[in-house]
C-alpha cells in the first residue's frame, strides 16, 4: 500500500492539473459544466478554489475520456 501522504500529494496534483487536462483534450468548459449539471459560475469557482469532490473529478475524467 502506498504511503497515505503520497496519495494526498497525487490527489492535489490531479486537482491542480484538471483545467489543463480538460483543455488538452479539446473539450470545452461549457460542455463539461453542462454534463456535470452545474452552472458556469459554479464550475469556474470550483476551478479557482479547487473545490472538486472525488465524484466530480471521476465524472470529469469520464467526460474528457482521460485514463
């Protein structure tokens, strides 16, 4: 089993890289927040404040077909 601290560090890196991951796939932000069924304002607040839940991150990765 990996060190718990290592897992947390990787999770934080994923959250930091999420906007770039979305953009690198060519998927538009609008498509993502519509699929997540959240408002544009909520989407950008979550991006800015890094307030994603694990479930939202999983859904985003599915939406952008990452991993």
